[in-house]
C-alpha cells in the first residue's frame, strides 16, 4: 500500500463528503428529528408498567386487581413471582403489586382480616411516583368493597434498577439505521457513481493499487460514520436518560461499520452496472433496517432466522449496553461482527473491479 496516496485519497474523500452535506448528513438529521419527536411524545403522558402477582384468586382479590387496572396511567399485566422479580430487576416494569391470599379473608367475627399489600417499585422511576395513586386506589377499595378502613394497606419498598424507556428500545435501531445508511448504501452509491463517471478508470491510470483506493474510501466513510454516531449518542443523552459503556459502544459501532462498508464494497465490486449495484444495495439494506428498528417486536419464528444477520448483533449488543451491560457482556456479539467483517472484507477484495 502507498502511504502518501492513501492519505491523499482519504482526505479527498472526506472533503467530498463534507462538501456534500445533503448526501452525507440528511439521514442523521432525520434521525435526530425522530429522537426529538420521541422526546416530545414521551413527555406528554407517563404510563406506569405494573405487574400484578395474585397469591390466590377470590372475588375480593379480583375486585382489587380490577380497581388497579382501571387506573388510566397503569399498564397492568399478570405475572408469576419469579417473572415479576426478573422484570423489575431488568427495568422492564416500574411497579410490582403482590395480592396475598389473605385479601378478602375474615376473622371469627366475620370482619375482614388486616392485610399488608407488598408493593415494590424502581427507585427514581414512574413506579415510585405512582405509589400515592396506588394508595388512593387501595383506600377507595377499602371503603367501597370491604367497608373497612383499613384492613388493606400498602407495604411499599424501592428497588434500585436501571430505568428502561422508549429510548432504550429505539436508540439501538436508530444507530443501526445510521450504520446501514452511512456504510452499506453510501459505499455502494459512491462506487456506482465513480464507475458511471469514469473516476475509477482515471484513478487506475495513476497506478494506485486497489487496496489503497478501497482502504482510503473505507477510512473516510468510517470516520464520518463514527462522527455521526457520536452526534446521535450525545443528542440522545441530552434528551433522555441514557447510560452506555462508551468503550463497548465504540467497539460495536466500529465493527458494525466495517461489516456494512465491506458489504457495500462487495456489492459494488461484484455488480459492474452502477444502477443495478445501487438497486441491490437498497434491496439488502431495507430489510435489515426493518429488522434493526423492530427487532424487539419481531415474533420468535422470525427472530430465530434474523438473529444471524449482522445487524441483529449490532442491535442486540446496543440494547444490552442500554440495559447497563459492559464490553464483556456483549463480547459474543462483537466476535460475530468481527467474523462477518473478515468474511466480507475478503469478499470485497476479491470482487473489486476498476470498471
């Protein structure tokens, strides 16, 4: 590889990308607007995710659960004790209400037995602020159903767990979307343009080797992509409460860019017709964008297949980082991405053509 030629080509590519902001930064601008829109929506109505653990089913217990479900801002689901504990620790719910078997029981005189209702919430989450609302539901239940004050009371306690909101589910997809657009589609589109305008033939005449040209192009696109990702993460951190392991984030994003840059270069090198190369890159990109944005909502029958796509390792690793994971935790995703990058880089080098 020629170092001087590599440096000159890299700088030339960076200048070209910066001088064409519409092509280079439009996608990032749209994604930033999307993040702002999500922030506005999430600030309008705070819903509390509630798991209800029913110790025993009775008419009185069912009436209490129905009263909890009627709270408009409570999103209530039934759960087993183990599932509720797991979801609370992972930040997937804000509040866990356990309805003990004694609810509705009576003593020898026929009066309701006093019962403490165990309630656990994530400290600092909407679950903590919802405790007074739940207390009001219980007091109303005592007066309306049991005609006693109490016997049902709250025994509330906080649990320190990482908060998970809409941004934790969407941010991995947004970053992955930008990786696909800024790597695969940009690489394929630029190479298609180079071929159609004869730039590659003129570069070939200078004696620059294919490895130097490809590496210079990949370096400039990679640098731009990392800057774009940094902007997305910074804006997300300003708008939302985001906790990410930065070294692990850099590793995952860097490997993701390598994978999709190599894929874009392989497509543009394999298909000589510029228009066909652009079409094929879009046909590959859009299903992966769909998987990236909706991976958490895909049914098991679909996710069992898509989990082996490189974009799935990007979104899975980023989602784990959003839940407080470290580089050691996402190491399997990083290794899979490294394997994809190695295979695709070799393929891109083998199919590269000047025309």
